[in-house]
């Protein structure tokens, strides 16, 4: 598989898993209110299906991230791994009736622009894969 497709599929999966985890935590947290330090609260938390969505999201994100790190340079990969900030913000408008404000939109644009800049800079220089040995001096 070409590197570009690997990155596209991998980072899309990573963003999907991270987004699932964050949205699931929001639903699970809302379902578990009020927060109390007792067994009843734990039963509310683990009785809601959303907590399991969060667990699946984090486990999926972990394995996807480990696969990506084997091939992707760490700088752009780390930046791209935060795309869920944008996807969660957009889904929150629809799912939780949150509002898009100018600062939020500008922040999302800045995140995406930063990721694009790092990706373009990386594509102009060759960085060996994690499984390639760097030349020793």
C-alpha cells in the first residue's frame, strides 16, 4: 500500500476512534450525574453503554496510533493525531446543541493549517521509517 493511502486510512481511523471516545465520554458523563462517591455512581457509570464506546474508542486509537508510529514521522503524526478536536467540535454542534463561535472556528482552522504545514514540510524531506536504520557516522 502506498504511504499516502496508509496515512489517509490510518489517520482517518485514528480520528474516528478518538472522536468516538470523546463523544462517548460526554454521553457517559451526562448519564452518570450527579457525581457521588459511592457504588451507585459506579453502577450508573458502568451501566451506561456509552462508557464502553469510550473504552472501544481509546483501545482502537491506541492500536491505530502504534501502527502509524511505525511508519510516520513523529512531528506531523502527533499534530495530525489531534484532528479529533475539530471533529468533536463539529459533532458537538449537532449532538449537544453547542454553538460555533468565531474563536472556535479560527482555532479549528489553525489546527488544520498547522497539520497541513507540517505534512507539506515533511513531504519535502525524506525521513526514514521507524524500521529503517539511520546511517551511522
